[in-house]
C-alpha cells in the first residue's frame, strides 16, 4: 500500500521527499502515541531524524 498525502498517492522517493513536511507531522504524532510500544516509538523518532537530514542533492 502506498502512502498518501492529501489524497494523492506518493509514487517514489522524490515525491515522498516533496511531501515530507506534511508527512513529518503525521510521523511525529504517531511517535507520540501511547498505544504503540517504546521500540516502535524509537524507530519512528529515528526515521524522522534520518529523513530530516535528506536534502535535494541526496536525491539527484
């Protein structure tokens, strides 16, 4: 299943990067949920840190 942002399917990594500001808010909210385990929260937090470090030159 492909992720969606504003009812638009994300088709590739570059498209995901373009939508990251919107998707980041969802990822942060998920990482703060109390109904998922600590390990899953840590994975989400690390994912956010890694993706935040990606820039346009990394995608070319």
